[in-house]
C-alpha cells in the first residue's frame, strides 16, 4: 500500500540520520544546573547565528513566545500584536492567563504586516491612567495564517524605529524565521538584528523532533530562564534532544529552499484547478493557504476526499485549507499531490 503524503504541517518531519546519530552520542549533564554541555552548545550556537548575546532552549515555540512576553512585560501592560498572530490565535492566551498581560490586536494585512500608523498609535505611551501601558510589541515572520509570507527588511526597520522611539521591546515570533531568511537571501543574523528577542522553532522545517530556542540579551535570557522554570520547562539531560537542534541549525537551513520550490510548483498547479481561490503572491515560502468554492466544497469534504487519494492536508481557519511542504517530501510527492487534486477537483481534467 502506498504511503500517505503528509502535507498537514512541517511539524510532521522526522529527524535526519545525522540527528539520530547526534542524539545517540550526545554528551549529557543536568541542564537545570546548567551543566548539560550539548544544551549549552545549542544555546551558544543559536545566539551566535542570530547575533544575540545569549540563548535559551525551550520545549516548543509556544513556550518560547510565552517566556519572552513574561520576561519583557510587567503585569497589567499590553502585548501589542496582529489579530492573525499565532500568539493571539493559537497559544491559549497564555500571557494573560499566566502573566496578567493585556492583548491589544491590530488588523493584519494580507501579507502578514501590520499597518505602520496603527502600530504607531498602539505603541505610543500616553499619560492616561485609564489605559494599560504598552509592554511589548510582537511581529511574526514568516506569517502562518497569511500563508508563510515574509516581512521585508524595510518594514521590520520601520517597526523597530517605532519601538525604539517609545522604549517598547520588540519580540519576534520567528517559528519559521529560517524560511524567511532563505526567501530573502540573507543570514539569520540580519533578519533577527532589529529585534530585542527572537524565538525560533527547531521542530518545523528544520526537522528536529522537539524544541526551540529563544535569544536576546543576557539580562533578557536570565528573566526568560526564570519564566521557563515557572512554566515547568526545566529539563535534566536535555542534550539528548538539543543535539538534534544543533544539526538543525548547522545543516537544515539552506535546504529550506527546496521546500519553497516544491510549494511554488504545487501552488501553481493548484491555482489552475476549478473551485480554487489562491493568491499566488502569498506563496513565498513553504506554506500554501487557499479556499474552495463554498457552494461546492466544504473544507472537511475536500480533506476527506484527498485522504482517499493518499494525501493529507489541514485546515487554516476561516474555511481556509493549507498544504505545507517540508523535509522528506520529494518532487515525486508533489506531482502525486497535484494529480490527487486534479482527480478530486477536476475528474475529467
């Protein structure tokens, strides 16, 4: 029986052979005491690659974002972010639940940026006892719900200038930041430079089995470390999984270009099929977000029909559907997926 092609998410990636060997051979210690040499190496490597003073290994991107917000913002202050941000949509309001922070959302543009003037108004400090003060400003790059779109370096610099003027820290949910760097043709260091803190997920396109890293100043990481402990994120011989993260950063970044190419091929063929609504301009990295004619298709019906063809995909809110290309997916898988789409959407194609 032919194996299913799993394009639900780049989180379904399996570790590479090099990762498995590194995990088996990892030098270990107790990370709660700061004595796991492999964890320390991963944290130092991430900080160096992203151009920051220090790093912190966390179990997930969600934890990475939460410890960052807790480290930056005092209770009762605002987390300013887009209304389509992953932090706002998919992380259970953790900053409010745990940190007593207030979410203030800004309408998100179709390509993932926030209108600069709206951002400026939200961040501006006011001498008004009625308002919560701004605590931290968050951007997302690449933007998940907008289809893996990439923030331009010029836009990021504008956001940075506003944050500096108002003395508000700027945090990046960079779960797929390596995809953004590859798409822009720049280093991780360059795209991360304007931010006070950055979280990068190691278990998406970079294919590590677990974890992410947060980077920033030494003082920020000290506070983030305390927040990680509060959340139960202290780990012992965590070098077993950190070893895969090292391979992820050293070996798996540049290969993301292959995922981007596969996404463009798949999106180009998909856009030609009946009942598909897809803005090809959003297909900038490895995600393809699209809709179907609601008079003929519900997302669940299409997902079921595609599974019967041997292909898995996922929903993405607002009746959207999503394919995610990733490590382990071949050009032949992309061609088979396109054939499946044609069989379902245009059986006489």
